[in-house]
């Protein structure tokens, strides 16, 4: 039966996820087991009585509504939507299906699903009863096809073991000859068989030729000492971040003190040029705000390229955060050059998504300065000026001013450590609305310049108070105010209260719910982690969250973040301003299905957490 | 001799015709089909096993045109079951009219390679439908071609089968609701459109039988919300 006998049905389900993933021959087999039913508007399908009566349902025409046993709305589904996965698991409550329009339903029998799962294990994941597994498989096939994405390879898989080396007392000329003869652009320098430095072509130009240095001098005088190194077991991702953060293009691969190889930027991304590192290099060399700003369109191009290359969202946000760090740090240097040396110790603190290393292209600036307690009134004026230069510079570079004025340029947020301690004390004791808002901003902080100790002092001092049950119950009240919607129906966002919204704010009603709850859990676990994924992992490690929940939430979180980025890039390509407000027209049946799963996981977790901390 | 039974209803009439035919020597499948007692006329729609059939032909005239293909699908418990379906090309079609072939997306090679003799296909149809109610959209063509075959090869005046006709049901419904039965387009795709059933671009005998099956389910759902309708009523509507 090679010829399609019911091409209308086969071609229909061939476009419906997850059937769209099946090969044609299997698709024909699946089609041949379908049953078709017709429901007039208002008719109800009773919950299946036995496992034999279980089906996956595909809405061919019309629309249906799902209601839980208690009568609450569970979801609405329209043409091309698939439902019934959860009917295959006994864990989930059964629900009632009612046609809210005249509806033609295709029913795929349970035995067909079991057949696919047993005979074609490679497709089983797409048909699982667990929404988190379905999201994972959707994520995998949509955003992180490991074959085309080398980020998760290990360093030893991509690096060459060939490298050249000299001794630290060899002359510069000898080193240059070794490089020439081996066609190498980077050289390992050893002393007593230990790694002591590296020399690159750029070093020879900048430190030897330009300086007219005697080439008979020992190479140790021009090498970069104590270079960053990487373990052969580290991921390419880690190596890339290390290069970016340190603005270097060569990393010796070291295991137990022994040099095993040399990893260069070119090796890292043979197919995927990571322009971010070149951009950071340009940022570090920029001497004025205007020059910095000139480079910033490159940031948006990098973002688009990363999204188009299906790079996972957490990697993209790490890269965008690293770029933001570099711009911010460079601006502080520029300000110091202009205003004269800093009069006292300080730390420049970033907060919000930037602090969590979750920066995206719409991230605004959130910052603060913690000054030494010795700072004089005059010193404070200096730092307000410094903050002014940095804030304006960031704005010029496309990092918008924080509408809540959580910026170091605001006098209130440029204070000595003792004042910050008083702030925290007050906020924790009187968790009223405004205090909670301040707290939630400054609970996510990271020092990107200056003395790191001030922040650590603050964090450690209040760790106990912040993890108290009473305080957490106050925080949770705020974090459960927004609830994830049920899904998308007829191009509107369907919410729990059965009202419809015209656009989906994926940040407020999805991503931020996870970010806020992760913060609360992290406080409860007294974890210092700041990044949402790190926080969830730490909480799991501390025994406050089981493995299954961790997996669920990470799946939902990654799906929403990847989805938001894809949407934003599509908007940029259409010449529109990217935002987090998604027009439901954008959703096909694939997106509707998975976003519904993600929202359901988030909502379950939110309601559970509410009970737990209240 | 049928004049003796003029007063009897259609049901008894059909029963008698079937008994008459069985007096002739018939192929096994034909005899098997006709010897089944008719399904109880008070059986409700929900419990009726249907076999929905469609023929693709080279034209309307059973004596000069040919059947190109046949397709059928069963309805069990008000579910169209694609596991229970058949589709055959007929190999002894004399010639395929070029236009028909284009419309039906059938090329002569398909028939030469995959076709079975007409008699075999009809016997399979009669076997599969022996304990089921036949459904068709516009019974004239299917009935005429089968009766022509019966006259020519079986020596009986017709094949006395019980036909439920979705086209007739649609006319009946229109007449009942005071609509204009003459000007209304009652071709399958037009009727399906009125019920908001999906438009299929591809056509073959099997797709159209599935399409007819969907239409029957929709028609009954709209006329009888509780599906409380007997076979007898359906049969009356189909005349």
C-alpha cells in the first residue's frame, strides 16, 4: 500500500505536530487507524471509561473546550490542535470535552500511540503523556539540534593537540622562528616544564616591533603571564565564555598542571563564527561613548545570528550579558579617565536580568554603587558624576534608562555600605509594596567593577532574615499575583478567569513568574546563586525541589525563552521593534500546543509554591 | 406478481425482492448478502453498522460507461473507522475517458497495475456489506451500475439492497424546513460546505466515501441531537 489512499487525511496530519515528525510510511500506517467523529455544538464526550477508549484527538474543524471535574476551564482548542496526551497517564485528573462549535474530530487510538512508542522509540518522546518531555523534545528538535550546534561538545573534541612551546629563557627571535616554522599564531611558554605564559603574533607586533625591543631578550619579557586555562572536559560553551570575559583568543588546555593542547578561537567555531568575542575586543578598545555606540548595531546582528543558528537561549543571554558587562566596564574606565582617579573604594553593582546573566536585547540598565563607609560628601559627588557618564553612555549604546530609576545615578542608589545595610534592614522589617519592589530588584545583584566585598557583606548579613518563613510568605504573595494563561484560542490569549487578552506578555505571564519563584526558593535555600537556572539547580541540590519539578520548570523556562527570542528575531526581520508582547496571530498549532504545556507546568508549580510558602 | 403486494410497505417489498432473487443461482457473495435478514427497522442510529460507498465512473450511463474504482469505509458506533476501509481499481474498464481521468486523478497505468475484475470488486462489496446498511451520496449511479451488472451477469432484474442516501436525506431536510429543493446544489462538496465540513481538494472513491460518511454523521447530529432516529426513518428519507 505505497500509494496514499486517503491523501487528504495523511497530508493533514503530516502537518500536525508531533505527527509531522514521523516518516511518510509510518504516517500512512497511523492515518489508517484514525477514527472520525462529529460533534454538534454543545455536545460532550464523556471521559473514557477504559484504557481501550483512550485517544489522541486532533481538531479537524470546529472548536472544543476542556473542563476539569470541578467545572473550571482547562483549555480551549481550535482547528489543527491536538489534545488528549494527559489522558494516557493516570496521574492527571480526567476532564470533560465539550464542542463549542460544530466539530469534526480525528481520533488516534491509544494502540497506535503505543505502537509508535514501542516500534519507533526515536519518536516516542513526542508522544509522551508528560508535557515536560514533549516540550523537551520540541526544544531539542527546534532549538538545539546537537549535530549542528557545537556548543555542548567538550573542549578535547574540538581542540588540536598540536601546539608549539619554548622555554621562558629562550630569546624572542627563537620564539618567532618556532612560530614561523610551525605556522603557529600562538606559543606556549614554559619554565621548569610548567606553563608560565603564552605569546601571540599580536604580542610580537605590539610588544616587540612597535616597542623596538631587542629580539635577543628572553621571551618571558613579552609574554602574557599566568594565562587563563581550560580543562579538556569543559564544554565549548565554557571556553567561549572564558574567552569573552577575558577578551582573549587562545586558551591553553591544562589537566593536572600538564599542558595538553591549545584552543584557539578559530578552532572553537569553525562553522559558527562567534563575533561576540570580536565585538568585546572592539568594546575594550573604544575610547569614547560615541565610539562604543558605533559598535552596538553589531550586538543586534550577533543576537540575530545566534537565534538563527538555534543557539539555546541561556547561552544567548550569557553572551548578551557579557557584552553588557564589557560596555559597562569600559564606560566606567572612560569616566575615570575623564574625572580623575577614584577618591575611595567602591563597587559598581548591576541588578535585575543583567545581574542574573539573563540580559536580552530589550534589557534596560539597573545599577547601584556601594561606597566605602569612609566616603566623604565630596566623594559622593565624584561618584554621582561617574554614574552620570556611565548611565548616559549606556543609554547611548542602546541600554535604555530604567523606568523605575534603579540606577547608580539616582542619589538614593549611590550610597556607602552602612546606608545600604540600613536600607535592607528597613525593607525586610516592613515588607510593604515599595520595599518589596526595592528588595526584589536588589536581591539580584552582581559586582562588575570595584570591590566585590561590599556586596558579599550585605548578602551574608541578611541571609538569615531573608530566608525566614515570615519574610518569604510576604514575597510569595507578590510572586503569585500574575498567573500564566491557559493558552491561545482563536487568536486571543485565554486566561484563567475566562477573559481574553489581545496580546501575550510572555515576560510577565511566563518567564518572570519562574524568575520570581526561583528567587524565593533560592532565598529559602540560602543559596548565593543569582542566575535563575543556577538557582533552581541549587535549590534542587539543597533538597527543596524534587528532580521531576526541576526538570519541568527548566523545560518550560527554556521553551519560553527560546520562543521569545525567535519571535523577536522575526519581528526584527519584519522591520518591527521587538518586544515581549506577542500577537497570538504568531502562534501556529505547534506553538499553541507547546506554550499551553509550558503554561500548565508553570501554573502547577506556582500554585504548589504558594501553598508551600504561605 | 409484485402487484399482489402493492399495499405492503417498502420494507416488506425489499424483503420479498431479496427472497425472489435467491431463487436464482447466484455467486456465493451475492447469495450470502441477500440471504441476510434485513436489520430490524426499529434499530437506532447509534447501533447501526454502516458501509459508506462511492464509485468513480466514466459517466452516468451504466450500459455504456464503466466503473473505474470503488471505495468504502465503515461507520461503527458513530465513528468512521479508517481501519475498515477498501479501495479498488477496476481492471476491465474498457477505456478511460480522458476528462474523467483528469477529474478523478486516475491514469490508465494505475488500473492496469492494480486493478481487479469488476465482478470480483462487486462480490467484495456485497460480502463486506452483508450485515451492514449501505450509504451513498446520490444512490442513482451506484444502484444503476450494480443493477446493470445484475441484469447482465446474474440474470436477476436488480440487486435489492437497502440504500441510505445522504443526498436524499438533504433534500428531505430542505423540504421539511420549507427550503427550495430544486435550486439547491446538493452535490457532495456543496452539501459538505453547508455543514462546514472541510473541503478536500483530492478525490478518489475512498476519499469521497469518507466524505459521505462525515456528512451522514453531521446530518444526523443536526437533525437528531440525541441521535434518536430509527433505520426505518432513515430509509424513508432516502427514497
